[in-house]
C-alpha cells in the first residue's frame, strides 16, 4: 500500500485530533501504511522515534481531546534546505510519499515549498549516495493535502477552520459566567478574545453574547469612538440595563493602525462614566478544552477527504487544501488560498480594511 504520513504544525486547535484519527483510519481502510510524524516539521527533520506507524487503535479515544496528541512545533530547521533534505530522506526511508499536513498558512507554505523542491532534493540525496536510483524513481512524486487548523478562522478559501467553533464555545461560556456576576454588581466587563488579524471570534462572540460594543481588527472604529462608546453605555444603563459587556479582539486597532487595548478601553470608561469596570483576558483557555461536535465532524470529514485526494492524485496534481464550502468538503489549490490569505494580511497592514474583508469573503 501507499505510504501516508500525518502531522500537525504551528499553533494547536481543537479538532486536530479528530482529523488525525480520520486520516489514519481512512488510510488504513484504503490499504495504506499510515505514519504519525510527531512534533510537526521538527519530527520530520529529526526522524527516528518521531515517525511511527499508526494502527487502527492508536487513534482510539482521542476524538474528544483538545490540542494535538501527536504534538506540534515551530521548526527553524525546516526553513533551511539542509533540514528539508533530512526530512526527505526520513520519508523515503519509510516509503512515505503522501503527506497530510494540519496547520496554518505558514505550515502550508512550507509544505508547498517542500513539494516544489522534492525532485531536486532527491537528486541531491542520490548524488550523495543516501538513496538508491530505485528509490529515486519509485518515490519521485510527493503528494500533499493540507487541512487548516486554527481557532481564528483566518484562512481564505474555507468557511470554517478546525478549532474556531470550539474556541467560540469557550468564549461564550466565559462570557455567560461573567454576565451573571456583572449583573449582581452592576459592573462593566471588557473581555479580550483572540484574533490577531481576524475579527471572526470577536464579532461572533459579541453578537451571541449581546455585547454592547466590539473592537476588531478589520473594522477600526471612527475617530470619536471614545465618545460613541460612552454614549452607548450610558444609554443602556439609562434604559435599565444592569451591566455592560465589551469585546476587544487582541488585534483591535484604531484608524491609524495603533492597538486598542482592553486596558485603554477600561480607562476611557472609568474616567468618563465612573462605572465599576473590569478586564478579563481569556487567553489560552480559548484554545483548550474538548472540541465541539462541529469541530469533531469537521476534522473527520476533512481528514477523510484529504486521504481521498491523495489517493486520486496524479503526478502533476498540485497540492490541495481541503475546505468547507457551505456544507461541502471541497479541494482547492493550496497556494491560491495561501496567497489570498497573505494578500489579506497585506491589505490590513496597508490599512485597506474594506479590501481585506472583500478578499477574505471571496471563495
Ligand atoms: P499559526 O497560524 O498557528 O501560526 P502557522 O502554520 O502559520 O500556524 P508558522 O509558525 O508560520 O505557523 O509555521 C509553522 C512552521 O512551518 C514553521 O516553524 C516552519 O517550520 C514551517 N514554515 C513556515 N513557513 C515556511 C516557509 N516559508 N518555508 C519553509 N517552512 C516554513
């Protein structure tokens, strides 16, 4: 059978385990030899005990766990050609020519580069006598399928990334808890949520928690936001509301591109309205905990589709990313999506917020 390896890279997210499980089981079901690569690209470069064959039961009892049980890492070595040579050799030694990578846009960019270089890496390994001419020929094509694991929902081409829904659940649970105590003491709470370049978590959590105000990266508030904020909060209190909730994304900015922090918002409220105002930074709680049903199913579907894509790949098939489009798991050219994601980041850096939103919205 064909050799497939699955690994997770970059930041972890809930639902990655469901995807790993699906890759392993679909692969075995289709007669492949499936391997885990532990600790992301670092494990691929280091080889040895980091690359282990998986069996049906090695992915039992992981679907309900957050994070990634096979470990993730950032890896400097893989950014260098020498590191990628080592990685290629480790894969060839085990007959692996199919990769399922679960990670963010950086990890997927690395995978694409690896695929582009594969042929020349093999030539060099052959010239150095590290692989045989038979191996050079037999393993000449590297197929790649990517899945996007990210709680931020910050990748172009897919409606949802693996982990976003669970992170939202975590935020909503925390906000609900804060609301009951805020009610008792008539307090105002500012919740800082994740999302450095993408406002999805902040906007959706604001909508679902009945927040009074939200600050997010793609939509910097008007210059007089301090006045607008205070007016809005005062109106709510006058109308009989006993508390106020404000959501601030960690990447929130003003129209000059300067950060708007939760602490800054707190000061504005205290100085102008003298409300009892507290800040809660949710932090890594958002990444942890068990994955939601949605993320488990998303991971399962995407993992299974990734294996199908690899099995159907021809020599000239470009690496794909498995995306959710409506309720459909589809395959899109990996680099198109990565390039669009990078274009969004660039538009944001240039303060072209509307362009950024437009670019992200296009499927
Ligand atoms: P997150 O969104 O959670 O940050 P990510 O996949 O974007 O996830 P990165 O830190 O950008 O995270 O990338 C993870 C790893 O992928 C890097 O540590 C590196 O090993 C590899 N990688 C990223 N970009 C490249 C590249 N251009 N060339 C080679 N390898 C890369």
